[in-house]
């Protein structure tokens, strides 16, 4: 977890470079609403990970402590562990695409209809609650929890750079062995020939070995066949499961209910209309989900997101230290305010009417929380800064509140 957290500045540095290069080449790789939605999902994933990691780590640790032998940590075993982590990641990733209920834990990562480095950070909030089970054989074999966490983090870091359109196909030897941007672009495509292909994390050899490999040929249309059509990170994390259960409860046979959970996403029994094949899509005919707000309100949303990002980064770095490690309610309160802020920012981009009341509440609640927090540690200067930012935010938001009642801009 610490490797990912301390890589955050590098992530944003590389995102800045990609954004700059794209603008210099007049390429439309980024949209503000999409990029912030991607990053909001990533922030939420890190926040949920704080509360999930203890429960998931206990299972791995227990099996390791009761394993017949313990694997010594050295270069050779690290390489073996890396291959093992990558192998089991492939199978989790593949099944997360092929089993409908599991797809709900992963679909968030595929919802963006753009393809850039912010998509790498667009992660589902509950994926870790399912993926950890697939790695348990490594604990039984005797790989230590510390080694596993380190290698798993490195594998996650590897997958960041492959989410770009700026890098074309690489040397054939690299393309044959490793997962590259070209291979992963295919994985994010909703073109019928690309669906459920190239599940590799680091080594594309698993896809070649298990017959799920597809080279990049036709231009990729990014996203999923049933679009989420929302910038709200809370909604997009749960809307697939909500729709799945809503449909499943309509069936009359219990067998069909369970089949809808374990069959491929989109499978339906005949009583619900049966399987609908994916539609052909092309870059010319596909229309991306988008919303419009004024440039002033966009600047406000961006400013608030930067503030949330700074608070979140500080929280992630210090969440295991005093006072958070001594007060669970304080940790839950901080996490809840962060999620609340992300939901509101998504609502701003959609001009939801409920945002007006909730944004005022959010600004006041966040300001009070941070002021009391800093005063507890006698950090008067920080308290004053928070108070000024809160007042500025209230006045700034009030200037644009009428946009939420207008049909058109």
C-alpha cells in the first residue's frame, strides 16, 4: 500500500506530461469531467482499501503462518513470486470479466470512454474484497505477506504506464512477452472482437497460453457496451450490481437467478429476453457520454477536487499514525467527508439539483472538521487557512448556484 501511496506524485507528473504532449500534438485524449471522475474512483479505491486491507490481509497471514514451510526471501524467490502473482492476477482478472457478479467488482475500471493515464487510476472500490482470495495459494506455498504485498504493489505500478495512446506498438519481442499499451488498449475496447481479451497484468504470455489474446488491429472504441452515463463515483461503483439484482429478482426460477450471477455479463434467461449480442461500434458512430457546465463552474469543481486530493494524500500517508490509529470514528469521519466531496464534485459536472444544498453542507462540514482537527494540535495557521478557503468556497459556489436550475447554459 505504501508503494502505491508514495507513487502518487509520480503518477500526476506523468499525467501532466501526457496531457502536455497531447495538447502539443492537438490530440483530444482528455476531458475534465472524465479525468476527474477517473481520479475520484481512484481516490475512493484507496480510501476503501484502508478498511478492507485488514480483513483481507488476515486471511493471507493466517494461511502463511500455518503453511508447512516458509519461502526464503531472495532474488530467485522474488522472481518466482512475481510470476505467481501475475498468474493469479490473470485468473482473477479473466473471471472478473466472465462472471457477472465479479464483473460488478471490476466494471468501474472500464467505464471511461477515453484512454489515458487517469484511466489507470480508475479503480473499483470493492475489487480488493474479491481479488485477494485468488492469491491465497501463494500463502499456502509459504510466500511471506510482506513479500506478497511488495510484489503485488510492483505489479500494480507496472500497469499504470500501459494506459496510454501515445505509445504505439513496441519491439516484437516485448510485444510477445509483456503486456504493452497496444495489448491493453484492446482490453479496454468495446469492439465485439476485443471484448474479454488480453487480461494480462504484466506478462501477456498468459493470454497467449490460455487463448484470450487479441492483437490491436481496428481502432479501439473505449468503454463498456452499457454505459454508466454518470460522473458520480459512488453511483458508478454500484449501479451494475443494482441493475443486476433488479433484473435477477424478476425471474421465476431460482436456477435462473443464480445463473445470472455466475454467467457472463449480459446473460439473461429466455424469460427476460435471452442473450443480446454486442452491437458493432466504430469511432465514427459511437457517441461519448458528456455534460456541459460553464467554464467558471468547471474551475470551481477543479479547485475543489485539488483540495480533496491534497487532503486525501495527507490522510493516506498519516492514516496509520496518531490520532487516526487510535480513533476509528475519526478515521471513518475523514473518509466519509472525502467520499462526500467526490460525490458532490461528480454532481456538479452533471448539474444535479441536489448539489446546491449538499455543497453548502459539505463546505461547512469539511471546514468545521478540519478547523477542529488543526486546533486540537494547536495548528492555528492551518485553521485560519481552512476558514478562509471555506468562506471563499461558499462565495464562489454561490456565484454559480443558478446553473443548477437552468435547462440550458
